[in-house]
């Protein structure tokens, strides 16, 4: 009889233990398990910078041609790049630091970076979460991209970027807008734990696939004041038709794509649920973008307009994916947009 009465008690205690473990897992999301200084800045000379930029654009032109798209390098290409004086200023900037982090997300150790002003003692600084493009290790974040996000950090922002699970040495598997969205959302508790982030002023920036991640985060009611998207994927079904090669990415990364193909693409495409985007969004795109056509951002802008959402649309004539010919102007507009929506 006593044994019969003790069984429910044991069961109850066991369930309580499971519940406590589950709560512990939830609380662990966003916990930083490693934080180390980034490798030293290896940016070369101004001449090397010019040559590297030319080579990268030339490679993009050739890639576009192989994919059946017409693209040309502007005759005045170097006029769109940093001048030598500005290059040297950004290269020499010593007011910030870069740290490589590993943090917890759904029980996985995910990689990422923090770029921040060097002196944060006693400060509460606004945050920009940066969502990169590409898939897998293609497009992953690097420590000194844009000189460690100089324009944002020198403007007083902390910048945190996730690599997404399975990328940059992190655990798990990239799902191209599936469970990897949690790696973006879990940066919110991570940022709160740092102590120097103003959680009343959190912003989000995404480029290309990172634009898709940003839209998904906004749909999930991520607590951000405003967002900006550069060359963002807003209609994966349209991308599939314009660039059939993308179906290979979808099949490789999106779970159950063979069974739920179009449905899974709609779930990741903001044009089908623009009414669920509740934060102001700055949209920036180039008319010569062959990777993500301008039609996508125009369709999204129309849907946002119909839904009465707050947005601003900037379209750069003859610019490519990532607006490389107008990046300085884009960054200026992004900083102004975020400052406009500070509390």
C-alpha cells in the first residue's frame, strides 16, 4: 500500500525534474560559452584594396554571364570606392574591438561576432543585429568585413552577427530560414546579458538571405525598433523561377523540401505575409541585381503599402547585389534610419 502511494510522488518528482531541465534549456539560449579576441586586422594597402575590389566585381560579372545575365563593370568603378584618405581613416580606427563568440541556441553551440566601441564602461549603447547572406560557409561573417563594421561602430552602435548553426564551425545544420532563425532571435537574451547594450534601442540589418532572416525575425515579433534590408530575398518562389539553380540550395538545406516545396518557400517569403511585419523597414536595392531581382523589393513595398506599414524604399540605378556602388550612401541612410527610430 505504501509503495502504491509512493509511485505518484516519484512520478511527480520526475516530471518536476524534467520541467526544471526544460526551463534550464530555455534560460540557456543566448548564453555565451566562449568569447575571444578576433585575429589581428590584416587589411593591406590602399592599392591592394582597389585591386581586390576590382577583382571581386569582375568575378561577379563573369558569374552573372555564366548564369545567363548581362552585367558590366562601370567605366568609373573606382569612383564608387573609398578614397585613399577615407580608407586610411577606417583602417587606422582604434576605437573599437572585435570578439569572436560561441553561444547557445536550441542546445547547439553557434558561432558569431561582436563588434563594439572599445570603451563601454557605464554605457548603454544601441545594438544592430547583422544577418549575413549566403548559405553554409558561403557568405559567412569575417572579423574585418567593412573594417569591422566601422560606420556603425564609429556611430556608437554595438554590432552582433550570428553565423547561423552549422556555419563558421558552429554546431547543427543550416536550414535556410528554418530552425536557424532561433540563432538570430537568441541574440536578444545574449545582448541583454552583456550589460552595455541598451535593450530599448535594438535594430536589425540583413543582406540577401540575411534579408529573409530579418523579415522572418520581424514576423516572429523580434523586439526591434526598426530594420534595414539590402538586396533582401522577399519571394523565394520568384527567385527559384529566375535562377533555377537555387532549387539545389533549397533541396539541400530546407527540411522536407521534397514534400513541402512551395509551402516551405512561402513560409520564408515576406511578400506573402507582409502584414505581419510590424517594425519600420528601410529597403535598399539595385536595379542591376541579378541574384535577387528588383521586382521582389517592389512587390514587397507594394504589400507593405497595402497593409499600412511604415517603410522607405531606396532603389539605386545600375547597382548590383549588395549595392556595392552605393554602399557608403546606403550605410549613411541605415544609420540615419536607426537613429530616427531610437527611443
